[in-house]
C-alpha cells in the first residue's frame, strides 16, 4: 500500500487539506498520511492530525514531531491523545514520525531554547533514539485495564496498574536528560504507536535501524542508496526481531507530471511500497487515479512492532 506525505507548505491551505485527506481516507490503496512539520511554517502537524482525526475513519494519521528541542513528555502525551481521538471514528490509527532539527532550522531552534550549540545530524539522531525510548516508556506506563471509572467507589484508576518510569538519555547538545513518569494520559488504544523514520543520510539510517517500524527512503543527493538501506535494515539493531517496512518515496512534481503523467514506477527489489511527496494538494485526486490504474499500491500491509 501507499504512504502519502503532505508537505508543511501544502498543509497551510486548511480547506484543501481537509478535502485531500478525506479523499485519501476513502482510497483503500493508501495506508497512511504523513503530515510534514519543518518547524518553520508555524503549523503543528500534531494539531493538524488531531483536527483531521474525527473527519477520517480509516487512514493512519502520522504527524512529524520535531524532537531535537521538544520535551519527550510532551511528545508522548500529544501522540497518545491523538491515538485516543482517532478511535472515536474508527480503529485507533495514530502514528508518529520523529524528526530532527539541524542546519539553519537547528540554529534558529537552538537560539530560541537558550545558550545551546546547534545540533549536528549525528548527535541529533542519537538524541531522537533516546527520545523514542522515553516516549515508549511513557506510553506503556498505564496498563490497558488501569482505568476503573467506578462511580460507586469514586475510583478512576487502579494505582497498582499505573507505573513509575524513569528514562535517561543524552540530548543533541551532549547533556544528560531524565524523563520521569507515569504519563498524564491514560494508555491509548494502540498502546505503542507506529514509529515512522524518514532516511536521508547515514545518521537517520542508523537511528531507523533501531527504532523504526516503517522507513521512508527519501531520494536526494545519493548519500544513502536503496541497497544500503535494505542491507542495514535486514539485520536491525533493536531489541526485537521485527524488520521495518521499507518505503521508497516518489516525489510528486508540483504540476503533477510525475506519477500522474508517467505512471507508477516499478519498485526496486526488496522495497515494500511507495511514499509519495505531495507539495500541491490539487495533485491528490489525479494521483489517486494514477494509483488506481496500477497494482503497485497493493504490495504491502502495515507493520507494527
């Protein structure tokens, strides 16, 4: 199945965003939509996903979450809340896509946070791995049956089923941080949300091999090849034996001349499906028509760790 990423600039058009996502929601060949968040446009992908949740019934909503200068506790509670929201209109289907802030965006963020040096890609992605560990611990700090909601005894929770957690890691500036729980949000319907990592360099590839459930390989300057990604993810460095799904993105041209005019490309051997970058929401419906004429969109089902 296909993953569609909507760029932050495209998501600025709120009415068009609603129309596009509801169209994607109605198409069974599209598994998930990633809502981009570049920390520049001012749109919070998590907030947009929360707004879209009650307007969709099937598609997975995966907001990008900038983690370099975001508290892990906030990342955990907002994404868990999103999962609860999606369950009101269908099966729980939230995910999250941690991203790092480096380069010019990283310098701006570092200045806003305080006297911190801007993050380098290697340290930023190592920090993202530690954030994922902390977020997962907070998600799991409530047992599935921790909520009692007994009006007779005036008990909302079983205290023995809400656990204290403490996770220590290293942030992108090299400083140690500790996140203590439990979460303030009850366990979400899925419990552990799908983690999507976009790979665009060796640093993100290393992180993806440890924490990703789904990997999007971004075609760019050739710093990472399909072969390198498949080789690395074939033996992922993680605590379980699951391998992430592999997705090769197809960057859709603004004028829709990519897939719309040229058709769906053949997948390289070992790659599971497509990730399509949408920079212009007017291309969504022509894109769906093009996907409908191809069998490529039906090649893979989602994976959850």
